[in-house]
């Protein structure tokens, strides 16, 4: 038996696709049929490249989305204006590096509107186009299993902050109600659903720096409650949850420990849990899973990130193998899938890893798993 492979979701987009996405983002005139054709072509390309690299569980690369969280402003009502930008606390500790990122274009600029009205779906046309593109590309290139990303209520509340509902709990409840149908549509189409939940770790040092860790965990658990409600009519065997501390090369000196968020992560209504283990600030935390193995539900499948997504090093397959083995030795080969730390195209037009190197990293992921 070979350990199966996947990744977190987003993949590099072509300049043609980026130009279309930013034309829409800026409210410029564009040809909708040409936009749709470009997205179909782009998804076909990224699925083919994943299959060629040896990835077992593929995605659409989040091709049509401006980013993994803020895309919701295009599909749901209630968002306008702009939200405050909160630099992660670790970058504030090193202001010269933060300035360097800004000067190098490493801090992407795109709309992050506030929630200023009732959140409701505008319809699922865009989602259904994404689903059709992914399923068609999978059929064409022989990919048997695919997943599609969707924003969790918590991560939406992190990037698109509340200026309408009376409190955070009410905002999360509204987001959960609104997103529920999106989640169900993805699974109903025969795809696995991935919920992106950096709010369970990243938001500790990005938005909730004034709280203690225990106070933050109460917020994180509230986020999980909202997420689990939105997933109440979805089979957990079809659900993946991804947690991370921010997909950027930086000091990460303010990251909350995995040991502290472990129980929160394990309580998500998802069979598959994806998390970083190549990030040098968290690579040692495989021992948390070893030491707390009895607390891992028997139906959970671990998807550790065994390649990193912020540098252009191509990991050696032997190192990938070592990283995978640590988790196989904890829960067994049938409960481990090899993944990546995060996505390679988190925001349209921005990515630290060269596209060709991203594909090479996915190939070395598959080689290590084999």
C-alpha cells in the first residue's frame, strides 16, 4: 500500500487568468464568455499537471477565486467598503522585514470589504461553473478523486470583519447559515469538501493578539461550533479541514502551539485534518500527535504538510518519506495522506514559489509517498 497524496488546494494561476480576475475585482469591463473559457482552460491545465505529478486527490487550484477567503464577497450579499488590515504580530516584531515584504509586493492588495448588511447567497452559478470545470478536467485526465475548497465561517470573519451583526457569535451564525448550501452542493456533486480554517491558528497572532491563549481558544471553539453546524447535513467522511499559521515566509515567533489548538482541531466535523509540519516553527510538533495519539478519534485521517509552500527548495523524496513515516508510525498507513503545508497560489497573482517549482514540489511529494 502506498500512502495517497494531495495538497491544500490553491495552485499558480496564469497571467491571463490573473488579469481576468483583477478586471472583475476592479469593476472593469470584461467579456464574461472569455472569462469562463479561461477558467475552464486553467482548471484543465492544473488538473493535468497534478495528475502528471502523481497527486491522487486533486483540486481545481482555486483558479477562479481572488483568494481562498475573500471570494465570498463576489457570491454573497452584505459586503461593502473595506476592512482594517492586520499585519501578523510576528511581522510587527521585525518592522524592517515587514517593510521589505511591502516593498517587494509580498503583501497583496485586494478588496477586503466589511460585512455591512445581511449575508445571503447571490446564487450558485459561479460555484456550479467551478464544479463543472473540475469534474470535466478530472474525467479528461483520469483523476478519480477531487476536492474543492470553501471558506469556513471563521476565516470569513477574520478577513471580512463584522460591521452589521450585533456580535461575533451572531455574525458566525449568519455566515454558517449562508455557507451551508455551498458546502452541501460541493459534496452533492461527488467531490470532497475542504474547509480552510486558518482562523483556528493564524488569527491568534493576527486579530486576537489582545487575548490570552485560553481566551483565544474560546473564540476558536466558537468558530468550530459554527462550522460544525454548517456541516450538520454533510457526511464527515467527505470533509477536510485545513489549519495553518499563515502561508508566508516569516519569523512565526508569535504562532500559537499546536498542542494548544489540538483539541479544537480534533473536534471539527471532518474526517481529514490538514496541518503544517514542514514550517520550521512547527516541524517538531509531530510529537504532539505522538504524545496525544489516544485523543485522535479513530475515524480521523491525518494529512500532514510534508512539503513547504513558501520557499523554492524542492524537498528530497527521502525527507518527504521521513516526514510521512512519523505519522504512519502514530496512526497507521491507512490513516495518513501526504499533503502540503499550504497552497501555492493563496492569492491570485501572488505566490512565493515559482510555478514550475511548485509542480516539482508536488512531484517530489508523490515520489516520497511512493
